[in-house]
């Protein structure tokens, strides 16, 4: 006698097969996180306009999705559209006020908007934006005192803004000591905000001794040593960290910039070309190509500069046109 499959099993079987074919946690086409991730990938491929359109269309349907506002703010920062970046970063926080990542980026966005206000000589707006930036970080620390990244940024902003705007946290030393206890590497970064260049080198040499071969220590030390003016030791740190992790190449841009500022065109060009050889995201490849154009312009090679500038715009029509590299934070996946 042939066995018969019950009718209810036959009805549900196609649905079960579809479910089994989907990966665990697969996102639907209208899932905001999936859309934001897709927009990020588009932006990395040089399709920033299309990414912005995708995000704006999605926000028409789900205006409360903080992650869409967050990714849209990052896209606008890449375009140096400071007003739009600022508005979207704050919208992300207003819809998801407990999200520390959104709060941190909103603090960053306010700081960038402050710089833009400084270019326009708007002192009152600079102070308002400075207060907002500190307030975002204070809010993060109020709900999560263990957030060392926010605490470190608080110290950095405070020491940066104090001389010109008179805005600072009540006791920076207290925050630095807390960081040194919880995260000595970020503690070193914060400590360097309070000491002169000679002491900064000592701070980072101690970190390199205490954390030999640690990629995060090497990367932060390289950035700190660039600030301290020790470009040779910074380069040694970058050489070691890239040997250990071939993806950690962003520091080469900072080192190249330091040589650019010293008008050491040969080293600036060599480091920029070394970075380009690592096959970075298209937006950063366009920026680095444009920087080569700036170097050649300073060297008196006008034709070479023009050719490199055209190559940068061909890679990305919205190529980042300032000498400072785009912030690394806008190149981290959603």
C-alpha cells in the first residue's frame, strides 16, 4: 500500500523549502539596515548620487529609520554637504536616541559643521555647534560610562575648542585618568591632548613597549607620532601594522599628508602611491589620485597635475577636494 503525504504537509512544503533556501537572518528588500548597507556599497563603488537617491526614496517610506538617516549623513559628508550631513546625523539620533554609534557620528557632524561655520566667520554658530557636539558625547557617557571612544573624543574636542571658543569639559584630567584605566591605548591618545610634543612621543613609546605587536596600538601610535612630529617612528609603526594586517593602510594617508606639509614632495608622493597600490575603496583612490595632482602642482609639473586631477574626477565625480583625507569613520560598513 502506497503511503500518502498529508494535505497540510503538501500545502506548507513550498513555504518551508523557500525558508530553507534563505540564509539565517536574511533581510527583506524593504529592511532599512539592508537598504543602508546597499547604499554604503554603492558609495564605495563611486555611485554616491545613486546611493543618496536610494536612501531618500527609502526614507519617504520609513522616515523613522535612524540607520537610513545615519548612512545618508555619511554620504553627505563625503560630498562636503555640511548642512545636509548635520541635519541627517541629528535625525538619526532623534529617531534612535539610545544608539551610541549614531550619537558619536552626530558629535562628529557637529564638529565638521563647526569647521564650516569657522570658514564663514560665524562665531555664534561655532559656539552652538561646539556645545551640541559635547552634548552628544555627554549623552552617550550618561547612559554608557564605559564608552571609551566617546570619552576620548570628548577630551579631544574640549582641548581643540577651549582656546578659541572657551568650550571645555569641567575636568579633562579626570576623563584621561578614567581612560588610562579602562583603555590605555585611547588613554594615551587623550593624554596627548594635554601635553606638549616631547611628552607625546614618550607616551606613545610607552604604549609600544607595553603592547608590542598590537595592531591597534601600532595604528594609534602612528597617528599620534605624526602629531608629535616623529615621522620616522610613525612610518615604522605603519610598516609593522600593515605587515600584520594588510587592510590597515589608512594611516599612510596621514603620514603622506605630514610630508606634504613639510614640502617633502618625494616622500609625500611615494607614500601616496604606496597607498594607491593597496587598492583602497574607490572614493579614497580618487582622493589619493587627486592628492598626487596637488603634489605635482607644488613640484611645478602643471601638465602632470592636470592629468592626475582629471583621473581623480574620472574615478569619482565627487572626489574629496581638500588636502585632509576623508574621515575613516565614513568607510566602515553598516
